[in-house]
C-alpha cells in the first residue's frame, strides 16, 4: 500500500509513540522529529507540536497519537523548581517543563496524587471529571485548527475509543471492570466537542479497542501493545488512509 511521503515528519504522543517506529508503516519520511513523552496528556502533546512548528518551518507533516482524557498536564517555566519536581512524567518543550498527573486519584485514597497540590484535588472532585475531559478534548481542537491555519498535513490517531465507557473511572461509575482501563476516561457519543473533530484527519481504529478484537494476544500489558501489535495496528491505520483516498 502507498505510504504518505513526508520531507520532515513531526510526531507527538505518549508511550505509544515514544521510542516506537510503527509510523514507518504509514509514512515514508526523509526526516523524523519525535517529541513524544511517556505518560503525557493531551495538553503537552498539542503544545509540543505547536511550539516545534513555530520554531521550525521545515516541518511538512504531523502525526499525533492522543492520550487519556483525564490526564492533567501542568506547564511551568523550566526555571521553576516545585517541591514535587521529582515525579517521573516531565515532558519538556523549549521553554516549559510539563508535570502530568496520569491518573484520577481523588476518590481512590490508595493512589498517590503525583502533582500533590490542592488545585489537582479540586479538579478531580467534579462528578465524571467533565471539566478535565473537556479541556483535554479542547487541546485536540486547538491543535487541529492551528495545523489548518499553518496548512500542514496532519493525521491523528487514538490509543482508545473516547466514547467507550469501559475506559471511564470505576471509582465514580462502578461500571469499569479493569482498574487500569478505568484511569483513561470517556465521554458520551453525542459530546459536542467530538462533533468538531475533522474526520479527514483521523485514522481509525483506536488502538486498544482494535487490539481487544484480534484473535491473537497483541498486548504487552493492559494498555500497551507488543511490537508486533503496534505494527499490525499501524497497518490497519494505513488501510483507513487508502479507503479515504479511494
């Protein structure tokens, strides 16, 4: 199948794109810059792409793998050294360091709040974490519109289906059967922000949902695929592109 030819491909995401090469199933790129960071949320992902494009006018294509909806990214100037600066998830751009709370811990006292501030706990108190999820979705729309203004060809993919309630936080709903899945977050199919997504930019299927439907076990753990799994998933994403062209 034909690949997307790119002079300079910029990639951002979380652990699904950090130190991975499955994108080679989709792109034939002369140069690749990958600013992904394991554990990052959608704010870091969107802003890392925007900052890179602003500082480098050679970028011709963008690939983004979006993260969990209830991950909260806090961006601080690099000169600031908070008391909680030893947490593991610290994505960086040229000017900022991003501290990410990868789980929604408020109602689960056994889970440590990584960014241990009153503000984080207040954000997670709201039922269904609606504001946190909305902010995460808005990051996608912000980047989508930014890329259109810059006239840069971009493709988005997702680690899971945002409308699949199996991924919502079980400490609120009591419905999710898997604690690991439940930390990612979901929204209703009729959510107004989802209707603003440009479907021509999106490659389907979402990764975890696709993996669960396969006859073979392609999972390294609950939320990550094996190397073979990522490759096969990327091949499915490439088929989506063929259908859209056809």
